[in-house]
C-alpha cells in the first residue's frame, strides 16, 4: 500500500513539473495528437519540444535603438560609407605593403650583387668627392666596404 502511495505521489510530482513539455499522444484508434498532457488510455511519447513562452523582444542598445528593429535609411547609408572607407583604407595599406616589399627586394638584390662583386674582387670604382674623378678600389677599399655591404644585405634580405 505504501508503494502505491509513493508511486502515485511521484507521478503527481513529475506530472506537475512537465507542463512545459509537448507530448505526442497516440490514441487507441491510432489518432495522433500533440498536447502538454495525454488523455487516459493513450500512449505518450516525448517530442523534445518545449512549450516555453516566446522570447522577450530584442534588448535595447546603449544609444536607445532596438537591435532587432530594421535600420533606417540614414543608418544604412552611414554603414555603407563606413564600409567604403574601410575598404579604401585596406586597399591603400595593401598597396603600401606591396611597394615596401618591392623596394626591399630591389635593395636586397643590389646589396647581394655588390657583396658578390666585393668578395670576388671585381674591378669597382667610386667618384672622388674633391676632384669628381673616378677612382678604382684598392685592397683597403675592399676591406672597408665589405662589412658595410654585408650589413646592408643582412638588413634588406630578411
């Protein structure tokens, strides 16, 4: 007797906790109904769908505008102009990066070419600042220019 009362109490408690659940009720004649509780004599199946109330309206932003509301024409125009400006800025930055990369490549190639010429002791010259005449490198010039050119090649060929 105590077991029957206990089972009845458990069923009563669990049935009060599930009114938010949608159930599939199959009657004796095979008729299917959906309800929060099935009538007596019908087979009950869980659908996994709840009957919770609809969600509250979208939250209001700090500027007092509703997030879910459609944007006005002015707001859409402002967004469009901002996207255009951002796109132009991105294109300008990409162009600047490409230019810097090309300049660095040219400087690297030049430094490596000069470095090879210095190491191979190819005939090189410079202009004398006092007389304006061309002066060919001697061994001291090669020794002086080699570390400078190695540093330039290391900096530009990263």
